[in-house]
C-alpha cells in the first residue's frame, strides 16, 4: 500500500481473520480500543477484507460474519442467538443483519452509514446513516441487572419497540 498516491492498480492488502467470538472479543479488548468486559463467548467469526488505494486515502471492501454465537459479559446474563452480517464497500458500511437475544428479549437491526464516520480518510459519500431496529418481548428481566431489585419487582408486562432513525452527520 503506497503512502499517498497509489502507483500500482493491483497494490493492496488482503486480510483474512477467523476465530471464535470469545477470542476476537478478548483480542479487541487487549488493543485498548474498547473496554467491553467480555468474559467469554462462542460461535464463529470471519472477516475478509481488501484495502487498496493508499494509506492517505484507503479504499476498503470487507465482509464480516459473526455467529450464530453467544457472548458472556462480566456480571450480566449471556447474550445469545448473536448474529452479525456486515459489508463495507464504495464508501459505505452496511449492517445487513444484526440479531441477539437477552433475557428472553429479541433484538434485530439493519442499517448503513458512511465509512468516513469511522475512518475519516476513507473519502466521503453523499447521504447519511440509517438504522432500523426492533426489540420484542422486553420484560422486567431485561432491566433486572441494571435496576434496584425492589424496583424490578414492581414492573410487569412486556414491550415491543421499533426504531427507525436517520442522521446526516455522526454528531
């Protein structure tokens, strides 16, 4: 990969990463980029990426697939039925499928955002981000680890929620 202007059309970096959810989460935590308290996990992870262009203006094309799997976070019940399918190309990052289950609730999501929101040097595309998410069967069990037990005992029933959001900027 050239530093400023690409001199060869075929120059680039190919990245292939495979592993287990727990291994990848621990490796990400070890970088210091995230402080998610992952204690373990299971299920496959695969990343296939090609970076061309230059270091100054990288062109990224990538696919990330995770799951089906699960993640165990410190002091919390496990997140199960975890699935993630994402694609990056032509200046966009697209969440094609995201799903998880937690304490009996199910969450699904899709969306897309300009890659420049994460990698400012990746160039810009016109348009903003869009996310569509749905949570079903949100019960007091979902809140139990985060609220006082006496408060959780007073709650009953379940809620379904849908979120459709757009943003013209990452702010």
